[in-house]
């Protein structure tokens, strides 16, 4: 006889919808911020952007995307022209992280049906749902890692040379790490630089977290489904009672 106990899963559809909306808002807001970065450093250099004191340098900020003009007594960002865009992007990122984290962790549990936030769900459906989440988050992580770390995977000790037409005096790789994918490159002039921008390496490492959370949920769902099948097969295959000896 098959296992007929009631199983359930948390209703995470609303969390995924909010996470999707926050992600969309981040894309649109980041696109607008990138537009504001165009030629902003040139405006600073030409004195069109006023700041506190003399201009020292300009730098690019990864998130929220912005060009920052550094003055003696403070900084002026290209996001300042958009006023609320920077805070909105940070809020959208926070909402995305919280909803994604809660939705993935909720897949670890198997509550009993009957609660407001719980709906009946077979273990086969639970396994299918966690498989989808693991596939999506894992694919995103692998894509980011491939883009950031292909030079290391092709040859870690010569990662700084790859991807460039170096005929004479190529840079040397001083040190490297596979996670996060990063290396220090030294040029013949003695200057050193990083193989990947710090925000790229950080983003790749952070993308491993949702993949790990989804992987745990997938492993738990697979184990519960396997135990359910094993129990059902054991009950169905119960040994027959031997006939009485005549």
C-alpha cells in the first residue's frame, strides 16, 4: 500500500513575484543610471560639475552604477542628478535578496497541510519545483563563473596573458584563486592590477549562495521522495504467508 500521508509546501508564489518585480526594477533603474554615466567624467574634467574643492580624480561605482568625481572635501556622483534613483536601486536590491532567500529556504521544509501559507503538495511536485529552482540558480552561477573565470580555468599560472595579443614582455600571474575567480597581474613596468574587477569577483561569489540554498532544497526533496518510494515498494512487496503443511 502506498504512503498516503498528507504533505505540503509553503506558498512561495508571492515571494517569487515580488522578487521578479524587484529584479525588473533593478534592470530598468540600472539602465537609467548607466545612461547618466555617459561622459560624466569628461564633464568633471572640464569643470562642468562643481564640487567641494579641487577635483582629484574620477572613478566608476559598480552598484548603483555611477561615475563619481572625487573632490578635495567630498564626492559628486552622476546619480545626484536623479535624486531618488540611488536609494530606489538599493531598496530593490534588498527586497530581491530577502524574497529570494526566504523563498529558497522555504523549500527546505515540508509543513503539514492546513495552514494559511501551506498548500497540499505531493513529494513528486515538490521535487519538480526544487529541481527547477536549483537549475535556474545553478545556471546563473555557472554562467557568471564562466565569464569571470575562464582564463583561470584555461591556465591559472598564465591567466593574465590570456585574451591579449602579447608579443613581448607579457604580464605574469603572481597569485590566483578559483573562488572567487581572481588573480593579480604584474606588468614589466612593475605595476600590478587585478584580473577581474572586484565587483565581478564578488558578484560571482554571491551568486553561489542562492544556488547553494536551492541545492539543499533539491537534495532534501529528492531524499524524501526516494524514502517515500522505498516505503511504498516495501509495503507492496510484503512476503506472502506460506501455506500450511499438509
